[in-house]
C-alpha cells in the first residue's frame, strides 16, 4: 500500500558562504544560472540603497552582458525576470528562487522552491547569523545544503 502525504514539499535552502569573492562578484553568477533554468528570481537586500547599488551593478558587471532586472524604482515587477527589493513581499514576478543578501530575512521561505542565503565568510557577525538561521530552517523541516567558494567555484560540503 502506497502512503500519500498531504504535506507540500519543503523549500530547499542553500547557504552560500562567500570566502573568495564579494557579493558583487558572486551574485551575477548565481543569477545567470537561475535564468539558464528558466526561473525568475527575487533578490532581497538589506536596504533601499543596497538595492539601488546592486541594480546598477547588474547593468555593468560585465561589458559583454547584462542581467534583465528591475526594482520598485522601475515598476512592472511582473515583467522582470529578476526583481531586487528590500521588502519581504510575496514574489511579485512569480519567482521560484529567493536570494537573501546583507543578512536580509524572510518569513516567506515556503513561497519559493529554493532560498539562497548568501553571506560574507569574513564577517563573524554574518557567519553567526547564518548559523542561527540554519538552525531555524532545520527546525522548520526545510532541506538544507551548504556551499563554499573554492578554487574552481562552489563546493557543496557537509554541514
């Protein structure tokens, strides 16, 4: 007899521990992979000013490329494959993935298939906060993985 669960699958939570690159270097790479999968994304930053800084960076991070994106300043969230915000609102662009930066936190992890916690490994406060969030997600029953920057990219290591 097959047991059918009425529970929805839990969100996959990935912790990205920045040790070799800055957020400005790593974020475009993660967003490129997201768009390659055909997924929309929300990037939540710690402040309106940080959203604006990241928005400008995504237009200029590489001379031969750009990532299509917008923020509240641009409007039309539903048309943006990547939406940058400092608010924990429901995914305005029907995103499947949420990338949290600058210690931003969400009460809406369950609204996404994947949440990526990106934190600076050179900042002890950021590391301690990431550890606390790991425990909270684990208690909530989410699937967790830990990714650290290595010489050749990201490595999924045992947590």
